[in-house]
C-alpha cells in the first residue's frame, strides 16, 4: 500500500527538479522519490570498526547477510524494485537507493569491498568501432556505456575499493557469443584489478543445484601485481537434503489444482515423446532440487513436492527462503508471488558467506592464508556471527 504526500516547492527548486526530470527521463515525482530514498539510505552514522562494503543491485539483501556474517558493515545499498526495497527495509532498516544510474559515484561512501549481483546485458560495439575508425582512443567507460555493469565500473574507478565480488548467472560466460564476458574481464583488468572468476554450485550448503558465476577482484595498487587467490569452501559435514527445509504443515493453497496438475503431466508427456527433457521436477525428499527460478510463482513446476493421496504442491515462500539459505528470522513481507520472484532471483547465502570469508582472510593476510580461520555459516539461521561453527544436530526444520 502506498501513501500520498503533497509537497510544495518554490519556483526555483521546481525548475531544478524539472531539469533533473528531463536529464534522467523520469517524472518530477520520480526525481523527488529518488532524492528521499538517497537521504534515507544515508541516515545512519557509520562508526563500526569492521570492514565496510556497499551492496549494489541488492535484491532482498542476500549478499548483505553473507558479508555481515563476516563482520562487515554495509554503508550504501541500491535496488530499484519497490517490492525488494520493502523486504530489504523490513529486514535491515535501510531503504536502498532506487536507480544507481542516477547516483553520483563521488557521493557514495568510501568502502573496502564492492558487492554487486548486476544484471546481464549485451554490450554494443558500435561506438567503439566508430572511434577506432576515427583513430580516437576509447576506454572501459565507452565499452560498457549504456549497461548497468557500467555503473559498477564507474564506482570502482572512482572509489577504488580494495576488493569486489560480482555475481551473475553461469551463462554470463557465453552470453552474446562470449563478447559480454570478454568485455567484462578486460574492463576489470583495465581498472587495475586482478580478477578471479569461479563457477560454484550451492549444493552442499543447501539442498539445491544452483550454479552461478562469481567474479572476485583485488586492487593491484594495494596488493601488488602477483596475487594468488583461491576460493576454499568449507561445507557442512552433513549435506543438507530437501527434507531438511520442508514445513510440517502447509496450507491447502500450495497444492496444485487438478487442472494445473493435469496440464503439467500432459506437457511433460508430449515433450518426452519428442525426446526433450522438459517437464516438471519432483525431487526425492532425501536428495536435492533443481535450480529455483524467478518464474517459480507461475506454476512451481521445477520443484514440486510429492504428497501421498493428493496432487503435489509448490514450495512455500518460507521453504524457498530456506532453500536459498536465508535465516529463519528473515522477514517475508510481500505477497507469495513477489516472494517467489525475490528468492528465485537471490543467491545461496551460506555459499556467498564462504566466498566473503575467503576474501576477508586474503585482505587481512595477503602474504599467506590462515587455514585455521574458517567460517561455517548456519543456514538455518540461529547464528549469523562470523566464524562460529555449526553445531551438530541443528538441522531442525524437517518434515517426516
């Protein structure tokens, strides 16, 4: 539910608002809203002693949870989806700035690590080709202009954090016939960062097969030109299975209707006859699931839960939260449809917490990693404190 506020501005101020409106191609109301969000996001007096990070394309804050679990302090966040903003605010007390494209990089607080799950977009080479033909120089800003990755680039260039972590879908490496990946890698290296890409799977931390590409970078100007870094993942001794995250009692509304269940079975049958693998997924309760996607709200077909004597059901939003490793006290404050989209677009929190732990260990001791310093992230949410081991027998959310 939105609330309306009537504001009155002097003619001079309104004129400035109109200029911003035309510059950024949004309404005057949109300019005012962005200004208010920016003010609210910076209302805290940051005085912590831990490392500082910023959270770009923040979604509902999965990356923030992971870095806070390692002792970090978030000093700036940005996310333009209003439903994600609501979830983020309810869980962290910070309202992210809406459109990062409208934020001056010079106004972003200093930070040690930049974190971003940026959207994947194709890069146009038209401008670069034109400059080449004219014999003019071009740089990373020209190559990435017009994409949201450009906003990551300009902030890195201006603020020079010691490290960054970028996350995207695994297919980023093949996106636009590999051109997108090539430009991203070259651009980050031109910024004088040593770059380490990893394709990592969430299973082992959560009962879900979820591969994503993670790009870690360290500033050569701070850490030298010969940086050795690897991501050592300390997974729980007991591999989580689907049954660990299922609720004991589930509302009837999550059970598929006869119409939808019949449609999914017929759809699967037709594709099997054609030799295709398309169809619904009904995983073993003591195994793992397919990748949870943002389209899960449509029919839940990629992960259906078997029910004795009746149609299968979808996962509940809370089960989706658990499947992504969110703590049990994480607040779900939006509709089921929006919650499915939010968790489907999110990251596996304990996996990213392990990546963050590796990064902090390197930053604290770049000459040699301390193998005795390890983070165990309790994805069932009883503890988010850094380097506190999971207690055995703590996997309580089971459905027998």
